[in-house]
C-alpha cells in the first residue's frame, strides 16, 4: 500500500546522506519514493548532522589526498586504519571514494575525487536541500546555520562548532524542547516502558530517555549538554512531528520513535537488491516486516 501523494514525508540524516553518496540503485529508489509525495521535509538538526557526518569526512579525505598524492593510497589507508570503532567514518569515506569511476587511472581518479569532494563541501548542503519543499527550523539549531568557510582550497575548511554549549546565546534548543514538553513527558514514559534488556532498545534510545529525564527535572542549561551532538535521533524525531511519514535507513532508533509519534515509516535497506519496507500507522506487523530488512 503506497503512501498518499499529499502525505508530508520527512527525510532523516541517513536519507539525506544516501542521496549524495550511495550507489545509483539506492539513489534511484529514493527518487522514486519521493515522487510519491507532494511535500518533502527535513530539518536543521538533520542539516547539522549532514555537515558533521558527511562533509567533515569529505574534508578528511581531501587532507589524505593532499598528503598521499594518490587515490589508491588513500583508499588503502581508509581500509587499513579505520577499524570497527570507526565503522561509520570508514563506511562514509568508502561511499565517497567509490563515487569516482573505477575504470579511470589513479591520477585521473585523484583529480576527479578532489574536485568532487571540494564541490560537495562547498555546495552539498544547498543541493541536498534544493529538492525539499520545506525545512523545519523550529529547533533553532545555531550550529546548523554556521557557514562552511574555505580557508585553503582542497586543504583547510572551517565548519564552526557542533556544540550547543559554545553558542548558547544563539541556540534555540531550550525553546524547542519547551514547545514539546508534554510530548517529551509521554515519550519518556514510553521509552521507560521498553525494558533495557530488550535488544531493540539501543544505547542511543537509552541516552535519549536519560536526557529527557534530566531536561524535565532541570531544563535550565540544557544547551550545556550539547543535545544536537549527543541525542540527535531524538531531536530529528521532534523535527519530524507533523509529518505523517518518516523516511530512513536507520531503523534501530526510528522504529520506536516513529511508532510513538504515530507515524508511518519507510525503511530503505542499504542492500540495493532489497525493496523498501513500508511500516504503516496502525499496522501490528512492524517487527515481522523489519526482521527481513
């Protein structure tokens, strides 16, 4: 059963990144999904995560290319040095590197990769958000509005801070949370009802539950906890409020948050051979559907 065309669909960080660096089959699948919706929404916390998770890795790769002067050496460096504890970093770096045509010679791939990465850093946010019909800015995320400054082409870039605690005078996260206080009370109770030993209750969800409790007990100074950095999944879920569908490649946290928010969830598996999984509001078979995803 397809979503109604008028349903607003919210793109989380994983989808915004996938639209840029995943294999063509995944990007084509995402494009087809979005054609089913008239309203396509994302948020400023998503933007900040996009900067931190994708664009900062593009800068890392540019620095490696500048140092090693070879695409192949950088590719090998990523494979050899970024271990299991840096899996997300390694995965994003490899996704970025393989966007360059494999049949090119090393020198050509080196040049093309540098140009691609620089363009992504300078224009990636604009092109990622160009296809949206709206951006939810109610979080007041000051970090997301800091520009990326090119200090030395292909080498040095400044992103500003990614910590709310360093921009307290501009951060709107306290007002954002206050506006969702009643919802957060119910969400805390929902998360608390999920046993900690339940495998689906991830460390991120446990952190979100603990953060909500601290905020409810002592809301003053919440910026000092750097919530955009530490409980991003929770804030992205709050940004998605009002959208009937959330689109994700991250089901571990989203399945709980979407269920609580009475949203449908569309899961895009990273394996391009697998179809998307639709978990619609009111259906009781989410776990059965997702177990094969």
